[in-house]
């Protein structure tokens, strides 16, 4: 679910990727490095700092944040909800 890359190459800090579509609940997730709970809905920036936001049309596509606890940069993806009309047909329960 969580993946970190570039630890060997980048000396400063690792960059972790978190796909919000892979997370259960309200979107809270634990920092892959130090384990602090990060809530994307928390706009106080007490736990993390927003480094960059990428918008696609009117929707948030990607968010790059930095954990205030350990300094790990985390790339959040999966904000975009599935397009209406393009969803797979649900299998009816038996
Ligand atoms: Zn952390």
C-alpha cells in the first residue's frame, strides 16, 4: 500500500507515495517513516506542511506534503474520484 523510493539515491529525505484510494476510512494515514497520523483534511499544518498542490481542472490531483515529525516528503495521489458514467457495473449480491 505504501511505498518509498529513492532512499538510496536521495540523501536528504525519502519520498513516499500514498494512494488515498488504497486507504480505508476518512483518508487518514500513518506516515510511512515515523508513523504519525496524517489527515489530509487537517488544514492546520500542525502535523505536516503542504509543499505543492497539483490541480487538474477543478479537482485536486496530487498533493505533496512534508511530515513535520521526520521530514519525509509524501506524495499523495488518488484524490480524483471515479468519473461518473465510467464506473464498472456492480455485481448484484445473490
Ligand atoms: Zn513522519
